[in-house]
C-alpha cells in the first residue's frame, strides 16, 4: 500500500497510486518482427506541481534475468485534469514524440495518441499508439500498442511491475 502526501496537488489524486519506482518484466513484439522478453523500470514522480514526471527504460536480459543492454527508453509528463481526463507528452530517443489524450477511471488509465511527431532520422516510423495502465493486486500493469507507417496498431510492449 501507499500513502498520499497531503501536500499533493488534488488534481494528481487519481494517479497518485502510480508515484514511485517500479520494476518488472514483460514481453514485446516489434511490428513485423519477433517477440522478445525484457526487464523494465518505470519512475513516476512529482515536484509540487500539477503533473507527474515519467521515465521508462527497458532492457534485454541474460538467462538469469539480469539487464544486459538497453532496448529503449522514454520520458515525459503526465498532466491529469480535474474532470478525470489526462494529457501525456512522451519523447523517445529514437526520434519520436507522442501526445496522448486519455481518461482516468479508478486505478486505470487508458489513452490514445492525439499527435505523433518524428524527426527526419527517427528509428521507427511510429504513426499512433494506445496505452493502458492499471493497478492490479498492487502491481503496475501496462500494455502499449503501437502503429507504424507499414503496420496497423498492434501489441508492442506489455509488462507487470512491482513497487520497489
């Protein structure tokens, strides 16, 4: 369990359960490619403002499950609204930036891309995304579907993480 800091901006109460450091494992599927296993860390934090900062990193693992090399990373800002809506801005070092619009319902957040921007040299031609985050038995579960210029929206990353 967790306690909500009484100084937390009230607009963050719907996502307060996400604040903290999370670690776990997941599976992924590159659009048009193979399925893979990975380890993942996710950090949600607040600094007194009306938003959360977010960093997710995922890693290839060895046979014992230890991270061996980075597979990807993203960082951004979660901006909950008083009406239960949420706006999320996420940037990835592969040259992709996504703006999501979604809804907070209890301990679940579901969102879809409103805007996807890519640099000229982006490592992937991302065209859209759908994400689902939920608190299941005190764990953070997420699913991230991604579309590309050559593949329809399809499962990309999914995982279960424990608070550490």
